């Protein structure tokens, strides 16, 4: 998972998480949360078992303006 576009503050930290859908939420998995994801740097990676997953991107409490972003998720 990589943030490939971020603005108006491209150096801002964003939070990203891999989770599983629970009701109408994305419940983060332990070990698959990054509160300091940066633009064009791998935010999360590693093996996962077959199943249903969701991703979340969020303000880790450091943003001062609304950000527009593109998040790339790749898997085999």
C-alpha cells in the first residue's frame, strides 16, 4: 500500500491501515497500521491470508488542512 498523490501538503504524515470489514467499518488488523505513512513510500506490506479485507486512510492527528490523496493497493 502506497500513497501516490497527496496535496496540498505533500510532506504530511497520513495514517493507513489494512483491516477486515466489520459491520460498516474497517477494523484494523494488529501489525497492519502505520500512523506515519509518507508520499511515495511503501506504507504497509507483507503476506496476508486469503480473505476479505479493507483499507483505511486517516488523519493521525497531525493534519491542519484537508488533504486530497491517491492510495495504491497492489496484491497478486
